[in-house]
C-alpha cells in the first residue's frame, strides 16, 4: 500500500476512478455570468421554491445530485457513499438535502475547499476497493452565508474592495471504478496554514498561502512542473488571492503562467456584476468544476487539469474573538489519460 504515496502529502491512485458525470445548479446572478452555458440549471428564484434561504440551499443541492445521477444514467440508490459538506453550521445544508436518500453519508467541512476534499475522499474510497460508485458534492448560498458569517442583508452594509461574493450554487460529481474518464489520478492533501490574516473581508489573502504550500508540495512530490498541466485552477482565491499566489511562486523563480486561474475569477464578470474581488463559497469551485472544467476536460481542450480548492477555516465565533483565519487547500489531478 505504501507505493501509492509520493512524498509527504501526495498519493498516486493505482486504479484511478472515472468521473462518470457532473452536474451544477446555480442562482440567477451566476447565470448572468460568463459561464452561463456550462450550468445545468439556473434558478430565477433565490428561494428555489422554499420558505427560507437555508431550505433553498438544501433543495439546490438535492436537485444537483439528482441531475448528476441522471447524467450518469444510474439511480441514486446505486451510489454507495456520498461525501458532502457546506458552509452552514453542522453542515445542515448537505444533511437536510440527503436525509431521505438512504445512502451512506460522510459529512465534511473544508469551507470553500470542500469540493476538492469530497472529491479526494470519494476517489480514495474507490481506489481502495471500498466502493464502485461514490458521489462528491457541495453547495453554498449567498443569502444564507451572509446571514451566518457577516451581517443581515437588510443592513445594507458596504463591502470592502477585497470582499468576495458567495456563489449561490451547487456541484456534484459521480465517480465510478471504471469508465472513459476523466480520471482522478493524484491527490495532494493540504496542511493548515495560518498567515495571521484577521480580516474576514479578505479571504483571498487568508487562503493564498495555503494554496501556495499545497501546490508547491504537489510539484515537489510528483516531480511535475506547472507547465505539465493544461490548466491549474484554484478556488476561491479571487483577484487578491490569485495575485498573492502568483507573487509567492514568482519569489521562488516559478512562473505559474497564463494557464493558472481561479474559479472566483471565472464565474463572474467582476466589474459588470460588481462582485469586487470575485466569487467565493463552496458552490463556486463546485459549480465551475462540475460544469466548465469538466467540459474542458472531456472536449480535449484541457486534457490534464490540477484543481486546487481553498478554504478559510474560520467561524463567526472565532472572528468575533479576534482569531486569525487558518487556510487549507486540497489539490486533485484530473487527466483524460488513466495512467496520468
């Protein structure tokens, strides 16, 4: 079993699972952005027919999972494990979305890194022979996140230039032990990195050092270079965090190049949609991965992608107590070639 490990943080999957299907559901604002053609369902109603934003978030995720199963041409009952989480306290968005599914469930919290975390664990479970089919998913909702982490929307508070806009969106992937790809070939699990940032309105600065450490570990462990990937997509650093990440690598004499981008930069037209530093939230990386990135892979535009979702491991309580904001980043290599 030890042969799967490469260095300190990376594993190479011996039997890389195939992504059988992906689905993404988003809100109206996201549907007005540049990636509108890649989303499976765009809701004009931020409540998704429910009576609260929290219920809307669960309904959105439930609908996304059903769409992913339909696209994979299998009944939900065939899924042997689901790995999911969200930004709400105790991951209730995921738990309530899946409470009637009767599928074994692992609830996760990785903040905005949850899509990479769930994908990593689902792939490792299949590679380890513990399942043939597994689901990886997550979601976020602008209104529920604002209520929990910041101020009531009715307050109308000013957003700082470094602030990011929480995506109303959900993404779900169905993984199978066999299939035509794309395949999950490598997983680099991140370590907690605390740069001492205390500004909850500057998530990019808080998470960028974690992205730097994980990507650096991935390149060292695999002996790969940034140029070995057709795209390196982080999420969700936004404009500020992306610039910091590129600067950190530049200081090492490494140019990430134009192939490096961020889900928070891709999902919105920043100036036209007035989202300041870009998008954020679990649903940002999830919906971009399950829609845009997956399509780029399957159409051969990006045959090899390094997906590295980032998260701020904070809570309203820790912020009110003046704690700094620890960051985390998990990286997953996706390849149309099963041998990676």
